[in-house]
């Protein structure tokens, strides 16, 4: 996935690799990891959340995690309820790292 001109691969990871997290973004070596055992809706909303985390990091927005969580929930609802298909966000996700 390209985020502001930087390639940021998306990986689907098992429960053991993810610990208690549904998803993670790492900025120094850009990558997003998503728990693969969750349902499609959760994987998509988590990916959207991690994209917001990446934007927060890259643009130095200094948003609190709670703000990112609220933005993700609102954006996910607006986008999906208005016919936007978010599945392409995960179309090229790779299993494991």
C-alpha cells in the first residue's frame, strides 16, 4: 500500500505474532500488520485505523490514540454505509513477514 509516496506493505499475522493487538503500524520500517483471524469487517476497519496511524506519524499530526480510534470508527461507518468497498486495502496483504 502506498501512503504519502512511501510503500508500506500489509501483512496478515497469526494470533501469536499479534499478541493482544488487532493491528500495528511501524513507522521506522514502514509496515502494517493485521490479525488474520478476525472477520472481514474488523480487518478492514483495523487497516483503516493503521492507515490513520501512518498518516499521524508521517505528517507529525500528534493525534492521540483515542482520537485516531474515533476517526477510524466514523470514517469506516461513513465509507461503508455509502458504498465504498474497503477490501482493496487488503487485496495485496501478505501472510506473515
